């Protein structure tokens, strides 16, 4: 979740892409025609975030220099899109959707379960730096509400119990299985299939 603050004491003095990420950044820029390199701003910001866990001012300045942009143009993008973290977050960033469909399906209880299990509130990070808890707007998975976004994965059809189990697994260093936590297939009806219930030829 994007966040702004007047306290910049956490900002590093410099940023540099790793050798591997620099090569990837250059390859990304090369995909765009001459004079259109600015189109790579979001992929490069994402790459910086994947390297550091968040996007610092120093990283934005490096991206601006690589794309021959005024730094403000990069700042505008980074502060507009909430997927860019503008301050450090934990190793596991739990982003709970609290938009209307998720709220109607119990996301408030999911938030409360996360707060109880982690001992932090929304917008806070645990003392060990491992977990950050945030609320976000619609994640586009309304049919599988309520939903938590962790890393690159969605955890859907959550209950208080499954939410606690996911957090417990993360605390153990495990990778809980993403997707529906209720056992349904993708976005099929929660009560089971209602169409195409037999195979071609009439076999069940």
C-alpha cells in the first residue's frame, strides 16, 4: 500500500540496481522505441521494489536518470499507484481488501484476525520486521471475497480460521497455498458447479 510521510529519516542516501536487475532494467528499456523509454517507468519501479521491498526516493531518482525523466515525473507515478510501497514494509506484506464486496463477505473479521495474530494495527509493522498489515481497495477478486494479497499471491474465500492458518504458516517460514481457501475451484459457484456437470457423451 502506498504511503507518504513527512519523516524522511528512513530514506537511504543512495540506490543501485544489482547487476542482474540492472541488466533486466536495461532489457526492459530496450523494448520501447527511441523517445518512448518513459513507458518503462512502472516496470523499473516494480523491479526496484522487488529488490529492496519498497521504493525509496533514491531509487526513484535512479529510475528517472535511466529514463531521462525529470524526477517529479517518476514521483508522480510512484505516489499515484498504491502497489508501490513508499516506506519500508515487512518481509510479508498482508494487504487486506476492505472494499464493499469483501466487507459484505466478512473482511472486517479478517482484519481483526490479522491484528490479533500479529499484534499490530493497520499500517503497522511487527517489531521483528517480518509482517506489515495494510488495507487496500478492490483487488479485482470480488467473486472470491474476502481476499488478502501477500507478495504475488491472492488468498481468497477467507475465514477467520484460514486466515490464522496462513499467518501461522508464514511465521514458520512456510509457503501457504494461494488461491481459494474454501476448496472451491477458481471462481466456481461456492455451492458447486451448476452447469456443464456432465462430460461429453453423457458420462458424469
